[in-house]
C-alpha cells in the first residue's frame, strides 16, 4: 500500500468521484419513485373520498410499474458490483 505513486493516487480519486456520481443518479431515482408513490397514494385517497370508488386497475398498474423500475435498478447495481468484484 505504501508503494502508491502520486499518479496512482490521483487515478483512485478520479475513480471514486465517478462512483459517487453514479450513486447519486440511482439514489435520485429511488427518492423520486418514493415521492411519486406517496403522491399517487394521496391522489387515490382523495379520489376515493370524493367518488367512493377506487381505481383498482390503475393502482395495480402503477405499483407494478414502480416496483419493476426499482427491481431493474437494483439488478443493474448488482451486476455492476459483481463485475467489479470479478475484476480483482
């Protein structure tokens, strides 16, 4: 570990910065999906209070879509982690 040159250290810093930027995107997507789900739930409750009927198909489709998006995002993340581990 003491054999690191300044050039190697700069390269490691660049790699870490790129990884942080990538993590920000996935965290943004997860936060966005959670906020959209909360907003959707509030809107459905409002509609239910006014009309007295819930849009069951719409609710199912919405949560299937958002769950699928989060599932695919996690699959991509797992694949990248696995590839990084195989590199070493």
